[in-house]
C-alpha cells in the first residue's frame, strides 16, 4: 500500500509538472507570435482612433504574458516599444495640441505620458540586462563605453527603443533633473545603434536625431548642421515616403531660425505624401500628417507673421 501510494503521488506530480511545462510552452509560443513584428495589423491601419482604443488591451496582454515568461527578451522588446509608441502618439502628442486654456489637462496628460515612457524603459532595460548581465550597473556608473562595446547588430532594436523611451520621458518633463543629467546615456545608446545599423527601420534613428540636434541648445550638444544631415539621411532611407523627417525639421530648426517659408514648405511636403505609397506604415504617415496640419493651423504660435499673412494650403507650389 505504501509503494502504491508513492507511485500515485509521483504520477500526480509528473502530470502537474507536465501541465506546467505545456502551459509555459504555450505562453512562449503566443509571446513569440505577438512579438515577431511581422504583421502590419497596427502599423498599416487607416483609422488611428481604432489603434488608440485597441493598444491599451494589447499592452496589458503583453504584461500578463511577461508575468509567465519574465525573461522573454523579444516580448520585453515588444512591450517596451508599444508603451513608448502609445505614450508618444496617443498621449504626449495630443497633449501638445491642447489650447492654453486646458493647461491643467495638458500637464496631466504629459505626466501620464512620462509614466508610460518610464514603464516602457523598465521593460527594455530588463531586456538589455538579460542580454548583457551588468548592463544596468554600468549605465548607473556612467561606464557607457564598457556597457555598449559588446553590443551587436541584433541589439539595434533594443538600443533604439530603450533610448526612445528614455528621451520621450525627458521630453515630457525637461525640469526633471535626474533625466536631464542622465541625458548622455540615451543619446549614447542611440549613437551606438546608429553606428551598428544606421538604416534601421527605414532611417528611424536619423529621424529621431533630427529632433535631438534640432531642439537642444548648442551648449548641450545641439547642432542645426547635424539636424539637417540626419534629415537628408532619413529622407534617403525612407525613400521620401515618410512625413516624419519633414515635420521634425520644421518644428525644430525652422522654428529656431524663424524661417516661416521653410516651415511651410516642409510641412506641405509632409502632407503631400500619399499614405497608400507605403501601406505598411500607413498609421505613422497619417499621425505625422495630422501633426503637420495642426502645426500649419497654429503657425502664429511659432512665428510673428505680418498682418493678413496666412498659412499656405495643401498642394501649394514652391
């Protein structure tokens, strides 16, 4: 009877362990499918509001999967990047379009965006730590060269999105001294990604560097020449099919120089791009064009215009 009892107990344990293994295997399979990045169900969408409504569910789904597979690097990348994209496209950008009369609401949205960026950064830093144990400690100690030296081309998505989430958080709260003093770290990550593969995602790294060099003062590393260089590279790698470089240069360098003609020209170029020429990135195109139109509609907020001067309409010749 004792032997039989032990045998039964071992059988139950075996079944339980097998069930756990099957469950973990299933979760990993689902996680791999979701984090593959091969589909365009979101990026190819023509209705931005539909994506805005759907992404929170996807974000929580990814987080629930991470509870089961906390060391899944691809899922950490997907989760961190989707938090970053959502914070930028559907929280921070709309906040920037609110009128001054809704200042309090704008600040609440910016603080929400900051939290989402930092949440995304935490997942991405966890992924980098799994890939390179000690990575976080080296960053903390400002040992940037030692932290980044071992990275390879396969790390570029992780480097880019970690930097993007970090820089995004800073852009929502430029008075956060911890983020301000730590700014060299995400910039170093971005430059390492650029060094490894400057064509990543059709020039997305160059796209980001336009805003960085175009918006920072020279004392903090800003450079209009560098911003224009990265603009040319971003347009080259995107084949001129992305409005983002045009919007980035117009909203930084053109405004800084008070060059209203260039501002209008760049934004109208952005608006003129047909989303159907790049259907896989239709959502990004539509969102960037929405911002371009808003900037033109609010041109007086950025420039001192002559009385009676109006923004050019879409399709004007230059």
